[in-house]
């Protein structure tokens, strides 16, 4: 059993207890005393085992504290990474070349050892995530500064190496933060590579949002690969890849001049607007069919965002503001009715 499966089982036990109390209050199902004791003993044994082996959240307060700890660990990781970055640039000029190279070689190794040390002593991996971001920061600075010292020509291959480093940490320890960091680096590498194929200098890959469409599609497709050890990784691949695609489509749908296509910018914008509606609608349908709530929410968010962007383009300049926002409110009501019908249809299929 993985930690995610243990957490789901603990959540089901908590929900079952609440429902059982409700059924007893309504005199629908009342267990005798021996059954209650046996059931309670079984649940307590299971929760104690999950807590001991996986350190899962066994109560609502535990979940709230876990979210707080995730936020604190992420902010702490950003702060420590910034400290490492500014330390390098504050004292770097006072050190000799040999000392600089030695620090650059040793710093990522020490950070990785810290990640391993924290991961062996903490099952929730909050401190491991914190130190892993520091390790990635040290590794990024390592390659960047070494390239500056030895006058190495910059290339997009650095993104590939950084992404590989982050993914190794992510898969070795199950660190979702490192998975996101690795996907970001790989997305930069793929976007820069696509940009160079079109004749652009690789550092200008951000000027063409369509470069990220290919990268996002590849990341989303990677979510269909099986992950035996890390069952939550495919959801991250799908969600992050589609998020990148949605943002790229949103930019091109409002800035047709940034496209590789040689058509009229207005035609390009209209085509990408249609593509955005079709993609978001397809993601909503896929999320409902596969019961992937994250994809359904993502598709719904961007469908509404695309729709409101079109409303702004059509009516903001000439329509009275009170009437414009009234139309937005009425469109929201219409979307709620459509989503309600979809939910009713899904319930009917389940029944």
C-alpha cells in the first residue's frame, strides 16, 4: 500500500464513522455492543498502523495542520533558496577560482545528503521537500556559475540537466514539489528546442507561446503512463501539462502576432479561441468520464475564462458597465444550469 492509498482508507474510515452515527440517530442501523467494540477495535488498529507506517492524517484537524505545514515548508524552501542565491552573489567575488569550483561541486552534494537524511527520519517529507528545493537551487547555480567561470556557451541543454536532477529526486523520494520543478525545467527545454527548430535563438523561446503547446501536450500525455510507486504523479503530469496548454492558448487567442502562422492576426486569434473552447470542453468531459475532479475543475475554470475574455472583447467598449456585468451574471447562471444538467446525467448513469 502507498501513502495515498492509506490516506484514502483513513478518510473512508472517518466518513464511515460519521455516517454510522447518523444512521444510529435515525434508527436505521443500530449495532449491538459487541459489534461496535469489534468494529471500533478494527478501525483503531488500522488507523494506528497507517499513522505508524505512513504518517497519514487521521482527523480533520490533522488535515488542516498538514496543509499549513505544506505551505510553511514551501515558503521556507523559497526563503532558504533565496538565501543561498544571494550568498553566492554577495561573497563570490572575494573567493579564488579553486575555492569557487570546490564550493560549486560540494554544495549540491551536501544538499542532496541533507535531503536523504531528512527523508529517512520524516515520513511526511516536509523537510525533505524543503532541502530538495535548496539542492536544486545549488545545482542550478552550480552549472550557471561554472559556465560563467569557464566561458561555456549557454544552451537549452542546461534545462534538460536541471530537469533530470529534479526528477531523480522526485522519483527517488516521492517529492511532488520536485516533480513540478522537473516538469518546469523540461518544459523550458522542449519549448526552447521547438523554438530553435523554427530558426529562433533559444533564449527567445518565450516570445512564441506556441512553443509551450508542444511541451504541455507531451507532459499531459506522460500522465497516461503507469506509475506503480507514485500513484499521484500522473495527475500532476496531466494537470500541469494542460495548464501550460491553456495559458499558451489564452495568450495567442489575444495576441495573434505572436504565432508562427502567417495568417491575419485576427484570424489566428479567432482560431485559437475556438481551440480553447474545444479543449476546455473536452477536458471537462474527460474529467467527468474518468472521475478526475482536478481536470474537471481546470477545464471549467478556463472555459469560463475564455468566455469572459470574449465578452470583454465584444462588449466592454460600447456596452454600459451595469449591463456588461449583468450579462456576465446571467451567463454564469446559464453555465450553472448546464453543469447541473451534466451532474444530473452523471448521477443517472451511476444509478
